[in-house]
C-alpha cells in the first residue's frame, strides 16, 4: 500500500518555519551569554529573540543569501557560507567568524549536512572554556517513523518536519547525545518537544509503572517526542 500523498506546504507555513524564533531553543541559551554564534541562522529570528532579552552579540552563518540579507538587519554580523566548507576544521571556522563564543546554536541545521560531527566539532572549538552548544534535532524515533515502516514499508518523506526531503542525517535520542559528546560538548541539559499526539489514543491512557527500568519510560517518551533540544558544555 502506498503512503498517502502529503499536502503541498503553503507559503505561509514555510515562511513561519524560517521566521520561527524558537523560544524552546532560546530557553536553553544561558541568560548571561555575551557572544553567540548561530549556525544556519536563516532570517535571524532566533538571534533577534536573544538580543531582545538583553545585551548580546550574535553572529550568524547562513548559506542562503536572501535569508542572510534579512538576518543582517537583525544580527550584529552575518556571513554567507556553506557550513560544511566553512566548518571543515576549526581553523577555517575561526578564520570566518573568530572565536571566544559563550554559546553556539545549531537549531535544525545539523541534519542538513553530510558530516554534522565535523561541523559541530569545529564550532565547539570556538567556544571559550565552559561555553555551551545548544542543538535541536528532529527525533527519528517518533511514532510516525515506525507507523510508516510497519504499515507502508516506506521511509516517510515530507516537505517539512522530521522527514524533510532535504535531511541528510537522522538522529535518535542516543545518536544526538553521542553527537555532542564526540564534538567535545557532552550533554549537560536537555528538553524534548512532546508532540500533541500525547493527547490522543493510545497515548492518552498510557501509564508507565515507576518500578520499570528507566529505559522503558524513555523509549515510550521517544515515540511522542518530535524534537530533542540539547545543551552541551565545553570543559573548562
């Protein structure tokens, strides 16, 4: 049985995706940061939200010149560059944006590159000791993945969301944790966007016995987690 076709993504919805200030990601950025690097900054909505909280310098990197032009009106500085080329190593990244950052933000960007480990590792090298990396990644363990494979024998491919056709890499919760650890910013805090499906059957009546091993609740939660937001910290 073929998977049902997906409706065309409206212009308004796509614009919202690129203009989303991501309050969930902002909440993971410490309030006292002075210098932030926003990779894949899009139109600069997230960085503008950080600047609205208080005095902070935000430098963005964006591959699309149209979005970069918009971001440049909101952020302190924006570089137009391909992340995989610009962050192929720490020296290349430093030559582009400098270093001494308090926070690096990668919001919905690492799944779009071939080598997210290298990009994040190069960015993490630009952090001051004790600086943090805030990373959001779509959760491949979401229930829709299992449903599509079981019912349709197909990997879901959509225009937006977890199964965006432009995604090159996929992450479960543990994959995401390993990604940050390998990049030198092991996870210190995390949050999860639990999708509204939690309110629907069969999850509405789900009860997890607290005596069960911790892995069981985590795996159940993964089924209804749309996205993970993690904060890692560089040693120092």
